[in-house]
C-alpha cells in the first residue's frame, strides 16, 4: 500500500498543494500561481512541475503516492468532466486525465472545491469521527458540501451541496449572483451580513457602536458589536442567522447529517455564532428529537488540500 497522497486545491489566484501521509498528516504544503491566460492551459503543467520537485525533495517515489486529488472551483460531473470553469478559464476538460498524463500515470481524481473541503473537515477537521456531514463556508459567498455515508453528494448536474442558493427569504428584492432572490448567501455571507447591518442602520436613529466605523464597517465589526451587546448589531445578526438556520433545517430534512461544520471568515465569530445558529435551528426542526451537532470548522483555508488528498483514498 502507498504511504502518501497529494491534495491540489485550484483557486482563481493560487493553487494550494499539500503532500500528506495516507493517515492525514500534512508533510509539506506550497502554492503555485494560477496562470489563467490561454484558457488556463498552463495551470496543470505548472502544478505538475512543482509537485515533481517536491516529491523528489521528500524522496517520495511515484509508486508510493496513492493518488492526486484536484479541487476545482466550479461544477464537476461524476466522471470528472468540467464543461466550463470561469475562474480558471477552463472549457471542456477532464483535469484528472490531463494530470495523470503529466504525472506519469499517478491516479488522479477531480472534485468540486466546496465538496472536497467538506471531505477534508470530515477526515481530520471539525467533522472527524463522522460519516455524514454537511460543511457550510460563510465567506464572501456561502458554499456547501454534503457527505452522506462517506460519499460526496455531487448530484446529477454538479449542484449537490449548493446550499448557498436555497431560497429562504421572501422579502429580499435584490438579486443574488446566481440570478435568484432571497438566497441563503444573500443573508448569511460576510457580504450579506454587512449589507443587512447597513440597511438596519439606515432605517433607525437608534445609537449603535457600528456607526463609529462609518464606511469602513466590516462583517467582523458587526459580529464584534453584536457580541458586545449592541442592539442594532444583534438584531442584524439574528436576522441573518435565522435565514441560515432555516437553510440548515431544510438540509436536515433532506439528508439528516450527523453534524454541520461551519467555516469561512464569518465563522471567526466563534461559539457565539454557533449558539445563535443552534437556537434558531432548534426552533425550525421540532421533528428532530436528536439534533445534529453544529460545530466550527478547524482546518481553515487548508480544508481544500486535505479533502483533495482524501478524495483519492477511496
Ligand atoms: Zn443565489
């Protein structure tokens, strides 16, 4: 049996790479600049070149590598086909097949980045010890990854786990990036929370420490003010979190996970945020006598490389 596996998390700006033992210990990690020009044709060759150098540096032979997992920021079909990936300039490509050719036949697999991040959190992160987890990333947008019985639920069209675009809010009239209105992402992303705070500040004269930040106000400030007991900030966060919890309740009635793992920049608000989510979640799931745990993600930006590496171990 091989002792090592490799995770390659391909982002629009950089490609994060990690060399792991098959037990999930990170040996080394490095980054490669994502060259998106010319239809992204240099991306995989650049990654392969850097990877070959790293394997030789750590004296790891090709036949001691169980595989290389590739995480892609876009839909991936079950056979690994990527019809289009706007963030990388890719069109009509089987990234794993191309990578295998570049890496002298080492087995490669491709997954969607949010889904593989969930797999990483299940392997050695916040969801460790569980088989069925839903990972939610609250960042600029809201991403999701669903794993049931150890398997990623990618769906027939690559839309499985797109919890950020579930419609949960009827009184939202602005449009989401997806073209819809009232998505979880519009309420519970960092962008969404900040927007809600600004709306609330505009409609009241109530004093609020959020006003001290002026135009510089960030989602983090909103969370900090709420923690300190600021009324308008608390109201804001309660509204946003209630919509997120509604989304989690819907997911629960479809896949009934053991645990929700909450990550992304917004999750830096910590246990305060988790407790707030759990309160609304309980209200929306009376049928669930035994509630899933709601926990913080622990791998941060490395969840992707862990998950990509784990992808090749099945
Ligand atoms: Zn949307």
